[in-house]
């Protein structure tokens, strides 16, 4: 189907942007490795984990409390609200769960590298 062809085309462009250094691949590679995307990349996994629950909750609430809205408006509200709330939930999870564990890992690895003083 067309969806699979589109997915394959995106895959080819992204993989070629990893190895090719000319044309559109160079532009895509520079864009994807730019520093302004780093904060979004840090939230990507948490967003991926929580977005189905957020979207399902918003969509259910809209159908319950505003059934008279047109379907496209419900989808638009769900999309904008889902992205916003998913990123907010991901930020909270990152700040209060992921970052403390990453800090523990880095402090543990620093202690493991530190020389042990033995008194004789």
C-alpha cells in the first residue's frame, strides 16, 4: 500500500543521511543532529511510553463531554492536547525519574573509577 511505500522512502532517506554527505541527505543529517533537538530527544522515550494513554484519555473525554463537536475538531483537539500533555508528562517523568537514575549511574561509575586508598 501507499503507507508502506512512504515508510520505506522515509527509511531510505534517513539511513542514507547517516552515510551520504551530499544533497538532501547532508541537510537532513545536519538538521537531525542539531543541538536544538536535544531536549526533545531526551523526552522522546517517555513521550513514546505515555502518549497512547494520554490520547485515549483525551479522546474518551471529548466524546463524553462534547459529543456535538464535529469529528475533525475532536481529532484536532486530541492532537494538540495529546502532544502538549504527553510532552508535559514526559518532562515530569524525565525530571523526577530518569534524571535521578542517570545521576546515580554517573556517580556510581565515578566512584568505581576512583582509586581506593589502603592503609598499611
